[in-house]
């Protein structure tokens, strides 16, 4: 599948790449080759193959959430280690922008 110059420019713009004319030609040829290979894969008969998302047999391991309550002594010890408190709670820097 041979890509047009406009398609290559469009892909570069989507990827926020500033490509020279030489790079456009080089990467355009490479991308066209990859897409041609994918076209070959489309010709393979997969009608008898079940869709898979995981082929290694790995499974997620889940554990139950367990809430451990602290007594007041443990809570106070933890708060004493905190560099800054506000209204009896640990104050941390804002992490969202």
C-alpha cells in the first residue's frame, strides 16, 4: 500500500512530527512497507481461530481489600512524623495540574 504525500503529512501532523522532505520520503516508504505487510496478513484465513487477548495463560491476581483500623496511639504516632498538618490531617503538595 503506497501512501500519498498528503497522507504522510497528515500522519506526521497527528504525531506532532516536523519532518523534512527527505524524512517524509524515508518514513513514508517505511510506513508504506509496514502497511503492505499488514495487507498480506489480512489475506490469512482465520475463520477457525478463536479471538484471544492472552495467550500465555496469565491471570490477574486479585486480593480482597481489608481495612485495618488504627488505634489513636498509632494514628498520633503517624501524624507526629508528618512534616505538615492541617486540621489534624496530613497536608501534602497538590499533585494535579
